[in-house]
């Protein structure tokens, strides 16, 4: 499991000539890192007398960020597994017409799965930005820059994951599926940069 490796081992694996882990796993890792930073700011706020009025809110944020972090950690491995599923589909035999049909269908299903995985990473990473906003606005001001970094990391995760969605969509023949996913991707692309700008605009140094 990639998530059981040390940071150094994970980066060594990424740097190797093996195609996995690749950009999709890195996107998930970036999202998980963003969530961890949100948790940190919330936890640095909880129990502080100066922030008593947002104590319950920060507990809620910490829990939500933890849930997202755990989910995104799993996607580090899920993304690599999705890539391997596509590669295995291409290795299926194609000697007979029946084999060709099975192979083609298996490839398409694998491609859809490989597109759905980074799409989920992008959505969850965008959700983190909503939490980043709240800790920047109401969290411990001594950690406001950590909240800002969480927003920047989440934005990177969203855009990185979207690239992985797009490259898989280009090989999918199901136009209805492609249009549906492309619509979700377009919404995320349209909103993620403005969301980051809004959050960073609230950082006072």
C-alpha cells in the first residue's frame, strides 16, 4: 500500500520509472495534506479562551476535515489501482471477434473508472476549500497562513485531479457519460480559482 510508505519512500516510488504512483495519486496526496492543515488550524483553535465562541464550529470542522483526509488517503492507492486496471484491460487477448468485443468493453469500463476516481478527488478537495475558508475567517489567527496554504494545496489537488479526468475522458466512447463528467469538471474549473482568491483575500498579515 502506498499510504503505508514513508514520505521519502513514496516520493522515491513516484520518481521511479514505474508509471504509478503518478499525478492522480499526487493529487489525492495534495488534497489529504490540505485537509490535515485545516484540521491543525481547527485543533489549534479548540479550547482557546479567545475563541470560545467558535469552539463548537471548530470541532465540527476538525471532524469533517479528518473524514476528508482519510478518504483522500485511500484515493492515493485507488488511483494507482485504477491505472493498473486500464493497463490490464489492454493486455486482454484479441485473437477472436468475441475476445475483441470483451476487450473493448473492458477497456471502456476501466477508462470510466479511471476517470471517476480523480473526479471524486477533485470534488472532495473542493469541499476542503470550504473548510479552509472557515478556519481562515474564524480560526486561530496565529495559524491563519496554514489555513491559506490548505486552500492553495486544495486548489492544486482539484486542478491536478481534473487533468487526470480529462485525459481519461478522451478515450471514452460513451458520449452521455463524457458530457455528464465534463459538465462537473467545467463547474469545478470555473469556481476553484475564484474560491482560492476569495480565501486568500481574507488573510490579514
